[in-house]
């Protein structure tokens, strides 16, 4: 629980006896008269907050004369913790809105922090206008409340920029193009460096699977980690091109490349491969069947094609689902796609050079359940049993999948610098954002 102390320092009081009857400052303990002005804190009390977190509500200060008319004020702020900040400051002009509104973000160093509020007041000193302390607000910080928190720690990720962040099995990974770091608690300075010679890249994918394995697609090679990123081994692939892979519940791998018409199956983590389907076109009746993505659920694989087929692979038999030509971006220049299956729905995100789209497809009826456009390219991840759609850019929102539809989740993260070049993921069911502008992590506390 946070304890709040408000100390009001009245430097100069009006000495005229006729003003003593006004009683404004006596009626409100958060009001003080300095010179010919009355300063009153109207709102912002009884808040809780942690180091690195904005207090939830704005502070509102009115500045008036003794007749209640708004007065101009040159308010300034001093913070005892250098890491704190005051934002959204509006100085009132006479005759206009009579509020000074601001928010206070607590710094990351001190358990007890003080905000000093000053004004440059004239006609009270022979030296002319002078800075006068109007209020001092001191709090003892608490545990984080609901809302965004700036992760309060200093950690050196090296000179390289953070290229990718991703999660797997209750751990958060940061890749700086040359080094891999991991933590299981974003709120503390508990990062560990993992030595890896595998060159991850922001433009390539790290796929996570239910059996705990991770596979990294470098564009020309695939790498497997069976111990949560600590070690990586190269996977032999049977066909060159932009390959995609999925892992069935029984441990078998299914692989297909963009330029191949064949689906391959491996019973031994990619050491050997068998041709499962020699030619996809033989199933669809098309002369050529371009591949968008491959995914799986339990022991069933799903190949999604550009010409609007979903080929269901049961290892012993195959079933072809036919969808209408507008069910998803297919014939366009799709350069990447992501797919997941949840129940009887297949969730598909397609990205091309100008069109970005998310579709939910009903495998029972071979029809589209829902579809919507995206502002930028996006990817699908699964965290804590839920599926999320994360935009690659314009990261002021994300989507959470729920029974055939996606729920829009706005991100009102303040002081993020730029949503466009940041890195966004979901960690233990909560959004985590890294700002490339401030070089800081932010996490959501509920």
C-alpha cells in the first residue's frame, strides 16, 4: 500500500484583512495563496504506483485570483528521482481553461520520491519575479498497480540493436543479431546470455511447437533447439527454397518448400525424410499448387495453398478442403503466411507487399468465418494457451483470438518513443514492448 504525504508550503500570504474573510485556502487543505493567486490541487490524490510506472490519474491544479478568475502561471516541476518525468502539462491562460493538468511517472531509483511544483511569481519581492515553491508531494512507492510499467533495471545487451524478441515455455528471449539473452521475469534484472553461433534475424521466423522444440528458419537453413534455445543443430531439408515445417503430436515432422509440390515426412527430427505427397496438384486438380503455409493440430497436418485449398494430411489419407477465391489473399504476391488450427477453425495471416489480411476459416463447412485487413504485416503466436496476432509495425494494438473471431486490443503505452520500430510480444499472457527509441522494456501489469 502506498502512503502519501502532501506538504503545502505557503511562502507569501496576502496580508490584507479583507482577504482573510475569503477563506478559500482554509476551506481546501490542498489550496495555498501566493501573492495575488490561489493555487488549488483539485484532483490526483489517493493513487498508487510503482517505480517506473505512471500514477493512474492526472493531477489537476487550478490557478485563480481571489475572485475565482483563471490566472496565468509559469508552473515548473522538480523530481527527486532523475528517472521520473512529468508529462501532459498544460499551462492555463487567463480567460481560458483554468486547469494545469499533468501526469507523474515515478523514477526507478528511490523508494521515496518527491515532486516539487513551482511558479514564477511577480510583485512579491523587490528582486522582481522569483521562483516560489507552491507544493511538494512525497510518496513511498508501492507494488505495481494495473497498467504499463517501465522495467526498472539497467542491463547491457551489447552494442547491437535488439532484432527480435520472442517467448517460449515461460521464458522471454532477446536476440541482438550476435547474442541471445533470456529471462523468466521481465520485472527484474535477471537476464542470462546464451552463446549461440546461429545467426537469427528479425526478418526470419522462430517457430514454437507444443512438444517444447523451437525451430529457426534462416531462409536457407533450418535450426532445431530441443533445450529452449540453449543449443541449436542444423536440420537437413529435402527440398531447397523457402521451407516451412510443422511437428505433429507424435513427434513426426512435416516439411514443404515454396517451390516444391511435394510434402515430406521425417520420423527422426529431420535426419531422414520420406515423400508423403509427391505432387499436391494431383490432389487439387490444378496444374500448379503454390504453397502459403503448413501447420498442424494433434496428428493432422494442414497445407494452405495460394489457390484456396487446404489439404488435410492424416499420414494414411488426405482430405482436400476447397474455399472460394475471396476466402483469403491467395493469388496476390504473398511473400509470407502464418497459420494455426484451433478446434474446427484454421487461422491464417497473409502478408504481401501491399495487402495484409487475417482470416478465420471453418474446416467443417469450408467457408470463411471472419476476415479483416491489417495495417501492416503480422504474425501469429501462441502463449499461455491463447493465440495472438501481432503486427510487425504500427504496434499500438494487437489481437487476441477467441472462438472464431479476433478481439482488438489497443496499446495505450506512454513514453514508448515510436510504435513503428519497436518489438512487441506476449509473455505469460501479457504484452511486452521494447522501444527502439528509448531502449527500454515495458510490460503490462493487471
